[in-house]
C-alpha cells in the first residue's frame, strides 16, 4: 500500500530539514539561493497553507530546486491557480517568472501538465480527505498519472500571456531600481 499524503509530507519535511509540519511554528523562513539565503516573515497565510504547496511537490514528483519550484508554479498557473489565496499568487508568479527566464522548456511542460490536470485547490477537497488518501490514488484522481500532452493553440497562447506577465514581474523591479540609481547618480553629480 502506498503512503498517505500525510505520511509523505512528514517524510518530505524531514528529508529537506524544514522542521515540524514544514516549519509552520517558525517566525521566519529562509529562501535559499545558490550562495546566500534570504529571511522572510512566516506569515499566517503561509503557515496555514504551506502543506498545500508541498503537497504538489509530492504529487507532481518535483524536487525543491529552483527549476522544480518554477515547475510547481507553472503547474499551479496552468491548472487554474490559487483562487483567493493572494499571497500564494505572489510567490507562485515569482517562481514562474524565474522559470520563464531560466528554465523555459520545463516551465512550459509543467504548465501544459497543469492544463491537463485537475487542481485540488479548485475542487474544494478537504485537508482531512487529502491527508488520509494514498498518493497514487490522488495522482489518478487529479490526472497526474497521465503522460504530458502536447499543448494546443489555446494552451500556447495562455502560456505566452502568462510568460509575458512573468517576465514583467521578473524584470520591472530591476528596471525600476536601475532608473532610480541612474537618477540618483545624475542628481548627485
């Protein structure tokens, strides 16, 4: 018998050193980059919903590398998004934009996989049901056991639109900072 989602989440947290229940009791979480880590507050919305994101790593069989974080985000966007969980949209769009810039092919494939899957977020399935259900049953229920299909014209158009949004999300802050530093440099001359 396959492991339940709850069992798999506990193993996932232990394997990656995230702490009890994904670190929900920590005041801060650390975003890990190649050479440094950035602390961000562990806000209430994240604490209450981190399992939802981590569930996807398990169900989709994606690791926690930047490329796989981008793939999870692309799958979420492709499958319909996070609904009204707005802080998750911020993180999701950020990871998606990293994927668009650095890993476009795998990001596209994950987006198409999402377009051909069923999202547990949008189906309104309870945490209780998800936690007690075997991983393989959930993969079949959400159509994650199917091979990745080729995207149709509508899928490609949607990916392009989201790609533009992601690219802007990624580049606009850098362009704004460049403009501010350029203006400051000219002002201080």
